[in-house]
C-alpha cells in the first residue's frame, strides 16, 4: 500500500507529456489511407424554402461525392431531446448556415471553390431575429408559439408580498451570445465498413451522444456504431451536442463513398455555424422590507434558443433553478421560457444558463442595496441561505455552509473596504475611476433532479495481469483533468501508486456509458463510481483469498495474475444509484435539484479609463467552497480559466449579428482576452466535504463562469456611478452611458 | 530555387530547409503554407491551425531563431531556413526545462495552444533569460489560451527561467 | 484555408534589381509580398485577387537601417522587431518604436514590415501616424530610377497611393530633429495586445513657458487615411495651454476627422476618444511629460 495520499496532491497530468512534446493526437493530426476531405454547403438565408440547387461550371463534379438529405437511410435528424433538428435541410431552412448538402474529394484544396460553385435559390420567408420579435408571434417559426420550453417555480405565496413591502425593486438585465472559442476547431473522421458499421474519431465531449445520433441517422444497431474520442483541444460545452452533427455529416459521406472522410472546420465556419451561449433577458420584481430582507419576488427569465430546440430546455432548467442564487426567498415565482429565432441553434457553454440568471440576480442585489440604503455587503449578508433553510425549489440546505464567512474572507483578501474608501476619494479628481464589486453565488453539480438517475451511468475498473489497473469510462479529457483525477481516485481507493493506474481511451467499443462529460459531474459523480468500482476490484481479490486486506503493489499484481488465470478478464462494474433521500418533482419543479452545491464569493477591482472608456480589471479574488480539492494545480487551473472566460464574456466578447448571421467570425474581430489583458487572478479554496462526491469533492468546472460578470459590472457601477445592466459591456457602451444622450444598447446577442 | 519567371501555370518545386536539425527536401507549390507543409508532408503535427489569421499563435514555430506564425509563411520563403518545431525541443527522453515546468505548474490543459506557447516562451527566454512578469505577458501576448487564464503558464515560464539560472 | 495553392505563383528573385525588372516587365501583374502578415490572411480567407506574387522578404537592400548625420534611413523591408531593436529608432523615434511594439504579437512583429504597413494602407495601420508627425519621406524605386516623396502626399485616399504599378517603396527617411520634442502616442483598441486600433494618436510638441511653439498631431482609424490635424495644429501654435485652449483643440480635432461605424467600433465613440486623446496630449505637453 502506498503510505502517501494521492488524492489532494498535484500528481503529473496523465497525458501531459504528449501535450508538451507535440505528440498528442488531435483529430486533424490523423489521416487514414484513401481518406477524402469533406465540406458543407450551407444556407445563405435565415428562413425559406429551397427551390433549386445547381452545380455550377468550372468544377469536375464527377470527382466529388455529393450527399443530400435523400441519402439518409435512417431518420434525417440529429437525435438529442426534441429531435426537431435535421441533419441536412430538406426543403425548409430555418437559420443562416444551416447545412444543406455535403461534398467530398481527395484533394482538400478543391473544396472551397466547389462549395462556392453550388448555387441554391430560395423562396425566402419572413424571419425572426430577436426575442421580442419571437414573443410577438408576428411570425410563428417553431411549434405553435415559438416556445421550446417553459418552467414555472412557485414557492410560498408571492402575490401577497407586494402590499407588505417597504420597497419594490425592479430591474431588467441582458446577456449576449458568447462563442466557446476552443482553440481547436470542430473536426471528425468517419469510416464505414458494411460488416462493422460506422466508426468515427473526433473532437468531442460525449461519445455516447454521438453514438445515439448515428444509430438513428444511419439506422444501425448499437454494435454497428463506434465512436472514439481523440485528444480534444478545448470544448467548454461547445463540443457537447454539436459533434453529433459533424459526425453525422462525415458518416454520410463515408457511407456514400466507401472511403474514410475527414471534415475539419476552419475558424470562420466554426464560429458562424456552431452553437453559442444562449442570449438572455431577466426581469426582476422584488419585494423588500426596510431591513433589506427579501420578502418575495417574481423573476421572468427568457433565453433565445435559436432555430431548433437542441439543449435549450436543459439550459433553461439550470438557469431557472439558479435564478434565486445563494439567497433565501420565502416567496418566489420564477417563469422561464426558451424561445425560437432564426439563428443557428444556441447550445451548451460552461455554466449552461446559470451565468445568465446569476448575472441578473447579482446585479439586482446591488440595485436592491441602493434602493434600501444598505451596502452591497450588508444586503447579501441579510439574505444569504443558511443551513436548514430551503432554496427556491425547496431543497433544504443540509451542509454547514456559512456564506457570510466566505464573503468576509473574500473582502479581506481583496482589501475591499480600504480600497473602496480610497477610490471614493481618488475618483473625485482622477481621470480614471476605480471601483470594487462583489458577486456571491452557488452552482449545482451533476445533472438536475432525476437526471442522474435517468442517466444510470456505468463505470468499469479493470485489473490487468501485470498489476496495472485500467479505468473504463466514457467521460472525456479536454483539459480539465478527467484522466488525471479519475486515475488518482482509483489509485487512492486501491492504495496503489498513481503510475500503476491508467484510463482507457474513450471508445464506445471499449468503455461503458458513464454519462456525458458535462454539468460539472465528472469528478463528483463519475469519480465516486470509479471509487466504488476500484474498491470492487479489491473486494473480489480479497474475497477470493488471493490477497490480504492490506497488500503491496507486488501482491496486488500477483493476485491479479491469478485472478486472470482462472477467470479471464477481470472487471468490476458499478452503476449509479440515486441516494434514497433525494426527491425531485419534474412537474412542480420542486425538490432536491442537485446532489451538491459549490458556493463562492468573487471580488473584482476595476478601473474605468475616461479617455478611452475602457474597463480593465486590476485584481480579482475568487473564494470558493468546493467540498474537497483533489488536485490543487488542476483545480486552480479550472477556476482561473473559467474566470478568464467570464472576463471575456463581460468586457470583450461580442457577437455581431446581422439577419441571424454572425458577422465577426474571425479571431481578429471576435475579441477574447490575451495574456496582456488579464489581471492576477487569485484563487482560494474552502473544503467542507460532500457525501455524494468522490473523496468529498464537488463539481467545480462551471462555477467560475457565474461570478465574473456581475462582480465586474458591480465594480464598474461603483467606479462611475452609472447603471450597467447588459453584457458584454464594451467601451462604446460605457461611453454612451456616461456621455451619450441615449440609453445603452441592449446586449449584442439580441439582434 | 526561384521558380519560373515566365507567366506559365504554377508548378511545384523542390525546396530544402532544416527542421529540428535535419535537412528536409519537399516538393511543394511555393504558396503552400509552411504550417501545411510541416503537418502534411513532414508529418510534424505539433504545430496546429487554430485560426489561419496569425491571431492565436498555435501554429508558432522558430524560423532562423525568430518566432513566426507558420500559417502566414509561404513555404518558398522558408527555403534554406533553420526551422524548429515543438518536436525539436526535447532531446530524446529528456524534456526541455520549459516542457518540465509546464508539466509541474499546470501550464497545459487541453494542450492545443501548448506547442506554440512553449516555443513562444522558449523564444522569450533566449532573449530575456530572467524576464519580469510583464515581459512574460508581452512575450506570450500573441499566443491565445482559452483554458488556463494564463496564470499557470506565466508561472511555468518563470519557473523554467529559475531552473535555467540554476543549471 | 480557402485558397488552392496550385492556383498561385510565387517567385523570389535574388535581389532588388531582379524584382524591379520583373515588375517592369509586367506592371501590375505581380503582387509584392514581404512578411505576409496581411497578404497571407487574405489568401487563407479566399479573398486574395492576385494570382502571381513576388517575394521581397529579406532582401538585403530593403532590410537595413542607415544612420546618417541628419536622417536615418529605414529600409522598407525592416520588420517591426528590427525597428524595436535598433538603438537610434528607440532613442530618437520613440513614436515609431512604440507603434512597432504594439503591432500584433511577437510572431507578427518578426515578419510584418514597415513597407508592408505603408503599402497595405489600412486606415488603422499602426506606424503611419508616427510617420506623419516625423514628416517622413519615402524613396520609391523602379527600373526607371528612384524618387523621393513626402509621406504626407503618398496616401491619396482609402487604399490609394502615389505608387506606380512597377514601383516599390524602398526607404523611409526620418529627419533627426525631433529628440527635443515631447513625444506622445497611444493606441485605443479592443484589448491590450493584438488589436486593430479603433483610434490611434501620435504627436510631437515643443512648449516653452506654457506656450506651444511647435506641434504635430496625427490620428489613425478616423479617416480613410491617417491624417495630420493641420487645422488644430494651426489653432494651438503660439498659444498658451489653458482649459479654454483644450476645449477649442478638442472641438477642432473632432471637426477634422471623419470616423465611421464599422465592425470594430462606431463614429460617436471614435470622435469622443479622438478628442480625449488630443486633450491628453496637450495636457502632457503642458506638464512637460513624455508619454510613450
């Protein structure tokens, strides 16, 4: 047994050496013999009927493979939830860049011209581009009323609070679309064999999502579809559902041509055609008493889902549940809605609805503070959820969380009080104004409610004859440390050296479905299953008398060898079982929404330069309670990276829309922060443990996305005493708010 | 080899240059991008295409000792040059101090920016063996990372600088 | 990558004369490409009209810096890194050294050239406001010989320039008489590095006892070409810097520019920031601080 603990130590990243030497294999690094390259012909109109398709002159069309909707043998759909999104448009198009047909050729250099040479004529139909247009029902573009999904949460008796209120505070808050901007574009390779079926290799988060989609599309049985994840260069949700689409395209070309086919998007195609974070609008109306306590409120939350349902219902769900944040609402009504527009469907992006609703809430708390005459700190302290109280969905807080203490710690670390006083004085005469802002929030880890039960994730751990142990999961690595942490967990559970544990490549022929790599569930939920499965290996060997309860790695190896000799392969399987005392009512949207919440307070120090109207961040403090830190370097890296994306979301990243199409689909014009733009990000952890997570861990991947936007805007308002309620907040917006005579423009994602 | 000066149709030509210390000769069209020649003809896939516009730096290589974005270099202009890619940094099993530091400090998460980032850091440390944090920021400002928020990358570069000073 | 490399010719004649002969033999038929940081972006986007290119990268005649008693002569093929690393440029032409330091990242500075910046003629080009205030002169060269023109007359309109179809920019000449001036430059972009400017200012000034003796102010990204604010300069020369002058200067500066709405920013913002930068310059001049 190893005396030293592995969990809690920053062990080497499992695939790190390959990454730093340039040997890691991403999908575009792989070629197969006889491989063709594929490309997609996409709609140039936002909504319409396809009238004619013509293949123009100057191209040797007989050399190309051409695939249309007609070539689909199964269902022309990307199977996900509502199954309303076609793989290839057939007759109707509902958004710009919607895929219509596919081309392939051995020479990748010939594809761009060929794509240009396909001319498509449309009968255009009136299109809807904004939430307001969609809500007006002047055009019905989806279903009966342009509505993908609604949720309604009711707690207490909200209609009775208004007359009791000393203050009624209203506010409207907007967030724009955000591009995930993984540095590796989407890509996929497919190969088809009539006996073996379809195999795809790609950049992806969820092998079994792709597997399910290809079964439906190609009308193939489960054992005739194989999905293999390659090294994936960033994902952030942008490769949760979208890979099913590009896998479908490569598969169709591979089937038709009988050759392997590779499709790799270039940056512009990836930006304009794939998913983005849902734009949102939140309306708060809150009844508050003179002591600043929330008596109750109504929250109306709306997201723009784009042209097809995809994951909007789930994004909406998370946004709804997080809309009340880390506070106690004795009475609340939350009405949430996901609606359709003729834009490329919006999709998963780290945070998944929570950054949107928490932005609104944390801005609104500062507004409430202002109206009541309390500080940003005091208003929060008076309303924080305490152990024993219930959330907006009536989930009882069962852990000894003390948000006041986390807030105090964050204020101390950021020198908040002293700075706020100093800035107030200096701002009187300076041409740069400085301010401090806070955000307090929580993030639920794992799938919502009955989600984990419905997933029924399965995990395997395998003992090998040479004493090595292999972890078998479909959970994928894309930088966040899946491989490293799951191996740490198995090694710790078995008392073996970390070096003796490996993890199988995420290949649906080799690994069970441990659920998608999303929702901050991998370490907490899947990790706990890995822990159990690893213990299962030990129990089997001990029960067979092949080793004692305490053993060395050599004894373990000998026991495995004996086990293999008598029984053949040696695997321990575990399936997720929901805790008995966790209840969720899907109809009333009430109950235990998440098995665990992580809690956080972030503090931003912001300078607004009045010469250029730019806001920049001088210091950023992030304090979070995360159950247990299993790998300090990885955990800190997750928080810092998430905050950087949050800073981009707030101050830099704007999608410029025109008629439903992104106009700034290049890195030159879609601005993410460089190394020269980010402040020191100071990360601090607290650990309260978590009975539902491996070694007490909670999910943390998405948490850091929730705090930056409201903390920064709260600080910017503190600096210049102007209300900003919309992100992204660009210098042009700050200028208009300070100097212009018009209202700041609504969030860029809306129109 | 200067290529044909007549205005006939383009033709491929043989070009030679050194890559990671080895002389290579390739038959290429002069306007093929150096990035594509490295990745396809020479199968050195460490350099990546992240944007094709010279913004992300994931295609960075060293060309005669200078950090360049290989997606913006026509291969003809690399004739006779001395090129170093990420594959050329490690000496067999022995990793370069930057590679070691990236591993220790968490400088690589998804890894796609890592080859370019390490070469940019290598380029910086050659010129500034003991850089300040501002100099590190500036030296890496042409390499975008979406995963790390740069913090642990800066720390890795500073750590590599320290190790270099001590060796 | 949206272009087909087999559709393109690229030749690399050995030496400037060979390049000029090629350009003369087929005027307008060959597009010169130096470091490629603009041309290759267009090419990868499938938006490069030219099919025949001639490489002028690393030609010794173009990539040199000569320091003479009265002027320095910068070869058009010098990269931004060459400019940053040259002692005389750093010391005497800080506006240009600074502009070179904020053009792209290190990798693009190692390949982008001053000549390329001039000939690509983006209104947002980083180095051009500095050339305007330093009153640069360009030496243009062809098989017919060379001619020297003031840079301020070179760009005549958006992407239009006084350059014959067989000519190259060979040298940028800067008179060595500005070391005594206060130098101020600032770029306002979407982020701190690798940004195309929304507004950019380069300015020089001399001020004695609070009275302006000599002032040159140039702005980029606020007109089809980078411009000198000649009316504003005239207005402020010989006057003491006080708050009234700042107000007048702001107004005059804004009146001289024609900013537009585009994908990066809008005209109202650009106007306001341009005015602020003019004022900030005059305040620095008044305080006697160098701001670069």
